[in-house]
């Protein structure tokens, strides 16, 4: 039974990985706003973000349930609610399924069926396919499973338009390419913990040097992909300036990490920068979008 004390709800809140969910909701919101040349209907905006956010929180909570024994082994995760014993599995899974079902239901009723279906598949992709299978089966886990994490801006776009369009797929592609260098930087720092837990992360199976090469190659590819919104006239010069500046910064960290013989410190700096990078890149998309709308309105 889910208790209602403040202490218990604090544990449930931690179960949802709030920082991750915030980034997911933010990129979904950007997808919504980019899909509209005016104001997004308030009901779509509120219930769309709420539904997507609840589904993401559900996936995070299921991840805690499935990975409880792994979380106990790893220093980074041993204080999570289930690993620490502050919550039991039955309460956690009840909470996870409840908020997941509520999120999908809100999308079906108040948004549209396409967004609900895509959100459901994203939830299944992360919570079941990635967490229960890919994470334990292949060092390419984060690449193959990255599709679920890349979905939020696409979901935001379909919430407004009711259809999948090229621009939405491009937003998806940016996060899909960003995910491996983002997570592999962390995996380098935590490689011994992943090895102890029996998780075949790339630095464990192929070594740190190979992983650093992959991070650099993916970062170069990411730089190229982030130029595409400008090239297809989805975004303008404000976004281009931001994307180039942020991309150069990411390349700086990737090159420095590649050259570093003792990579742990710079790996964590690269990981931290990658989060800053994605947040600010999507902020530039948003600023550019509204600046262009303002200029069009002013000229008219």
C-alpha cells in the first residue's frame, strides 16, 4: 500500500528521477512550441506535458524496480529509495504503473491518440526493452535504447499537430545522436562499478580508449546533425550561432577526453557539459523560433 506521509512521498519523488524528467518535459515543451506559429492551446500544453512527464516518471520508477540489485552494488545509485530500503518493491511498482496509466489516459482524453501511442511505446522501450534486456545484453545498449530517450520533442510536436513531420524527426535525431557521448562519458568514470554489477557498458567490454574514440566520433556527428535545422530553414541565425558555439564546446571536451590518460575527472566534466549543451541547444531553438515569428509579425 502506498503511504501518504511526507517522508514517503519524498521517496516516491526520488523514484521518478526528477532531474531527468525535467529535461524530458523541457524538450517536449520545445517540440510543442516549435510546432506552432502561435499559442499552443492551453489544454494541449498542460495535459500534453503532464501526460508525457508522468509516463517518463513511470519509466524511471520501473527502472528503479528492475535495477534494485544493481543499484545496491554501484556507489552512484546505492542511496536510491529501493536500493537503500526506504521503499519496497510492491509500493514502487504500484506507484509506477499508476502514474504511467494516468499519463497515457490524459494523453488519450485531452491530447490525441497518436501522442498517447508513441508515449506508450517510448515508455515500454525504456522501462522494458532497454532496462530489462538491452542494458544487460549488449555494449550498444545506450545506442539502441536511445530511441526511447530521444522521443520527447517528437511527442511534444505530435501533441500539437497530430502527425509526425520532418522537423519533429530531426529533433528526435539530435537527442538520439547526443545520448551515446553523454552517457559513455559517465560510463568511463563508473566503469569499475558497471563491471562489478555485470553490466556490459562500452568501457567495460571494449576499454576506455575505444570508448573515447566513439565519444569523439559521435560528437563530430552531433555537430553535423545540429546544423540541419538551419540548413532546412527550420531555424535561423540565432540558433546557428548557438549550435556552433555549443558544438565547439562539446568537441573541446571530447578531444580533451580523448587525449587524457587519466580520464575520470574530464569524463565527468564532459558528462556535465553534455547536459548543459542539450538544455541550451533546445533553448536556442526556442528563442530563434520566437524571434523569427516576431520579425515576421513586425514586418507585416
